[in-house]
C-alpha cells in the first residue's frame, strides 16, 4: 500500500517535470532544476534583500515558508507581477504596502491570500551567495 501511494505521489508530482520536495531541500538541487514545494507565499520581512539583489520591474521578491505562522524552513522566490489578475502571478504592490496588499493568483485564476497553503512550482536559480526559486506555477490546495 505504501509503495502504491509513493508511486501515485511520484506520478502526480512529475507530470510537468518538477519534483515535489520539502522547502528545506530546494537549494540542494542543481541550477535550473524544476521543483515543487508546498507552503505559504509571504512578503520578505526585510527590504535589504530587494535592495541588495534587485529584480526586474515586473517581478516581486517573496519567500515561501513551511508553516502558516511563518516558522520552519523558507526559500527566497521571485514571481511575476500583474495589474490584471493573470494566472501564476502576484498582484502589483503599491509603493507603500502592507501584508494585506499581497494578492496571489493561482494557475486556475483563483485569488488566494498569503494565509492559504499553495503548491509552488519553479526553477532553482543560484548565484555564488544566493538560491532563489523562480515561480512558474502556483496551485491552490
């Protein structure tokens, strides 16, 4: 029975070439690996990350955390932004924003909040000092 459950998990997680794994394992993968994690998308606590490593104007720096209270493992991410609720994107943030301004649009077009668990698929991007998951797909659970 356990083998069958493992096989089903493997098949469902690899349909798009990504491998499901814990958030804590993302940065152990090679550059450009496609992975899928389950967690909560959040705005970074410190703007220092954004200033030190700028992203393109149409991207937003976020983190994915394991637990709803913001604890546990996390990984830095970048997600494309939108002004028109496009799937797999984050709503554009105003210049001065709060936690409530984070709007997440899933693959199905549904808007979810930062308090809802999601599966995030993306590509592992590495520099000499940093590992980032570049978001390509957001799925509501």
